[in-house]
């Protein structure tokens, strides 16, 4: 089983069983590998805006059932994937990015009443809160996780119902 840092493990623990998972800014894809190895989620998708991290992720995945896409947030995803996200239950993770970047990504998100976001900003947490409020998103859970010398905020948020 892929070993996760306490920060990534906390994020993984927020993911609901049975739903599809989209990880935007997946980088090394450790989170997707862990989720795919557990096998509790129907579809696992890793997205990164840069080719190198995507390659590292694909290497780490070693045949696990994870789909990889090179895309800036949602904007470069294939139509079929966007339609699937819009129509089905998804937990969408955006972790390890700045609060403002996370909000920029969320502005293009296809959502439905069973979409949830698990968000972990590295900076500008206030901007993330402000942006979620502006978009009408509801923060349903939040916690702080200590990982080494740093404490990280993790949010679960839902789009307007
Ligand atoms: C610091 S890493 C975080 C990796 C992982 N999510 C984590 O929390 O450990 C940030 C990754 O997000 C990617 N990224 C940044 N902006 C992005 C965007 N708009 N869309 C997709 N990926 C993005 C970067 O290329 C990088 O691989």
C-alpha cells in the first residue's frame, strides 16, 4: 500500500466510499495510488497542468486503474470526463496549491448536487474562504492536520444546492 504523509492521509480519509475521485494537481499521484489500491472508488482520475509531474504520477501508478490527464484545472479535460463529473457523484481533491489558485480552478468546475470538494491550501487560506463564500459554496467540515513542523488546513466544501 502506498504510504501517505499525515496531510495526504487526512485528505484520503475525507473521500467518500463508492464515489469517483478527481485529484487536480495530483503531481506524484500518491493520493490517487492509495485510493486506487484501496479499491473503494469507482473511477480515479489524476490531473496535472505540467507533463513532468504527470509522468512521475504515471510511473508511480504502475498499472493501477488511474486515468491521467494533462489539464489546467478542468479546462483541458476531455468532454466525456467533464460530462461524467457533471452527472455523477465525485469527490474532487485540490491540495497543495495556493488558496487563490484553488478558487480559480473551482470557477470552471462542472458540478451537481452530489459533488464535494476536498481542499487543502498551502497559502492564502483567507482568500480560499472568501472565494468559496463568493461562489456560494458551503464549508461542511474543516480540520487542521499537523504534518512535521507545519499545520495544514483541510476543507470539505459543497457547491450551492
Ligand atoms: C505542490 S504540488 C501538490 C501535489 C499534491 N496535490 C499534494 O498535495 O501533495 C502542486 C501540483 O499542482 C500542479 N498544478 C498547479 N496548478 C495547476 C492547475 N491549474 N491545474 C492542474 N494542476 C496544477 C503542479 O504542476 C504541481 O504538480
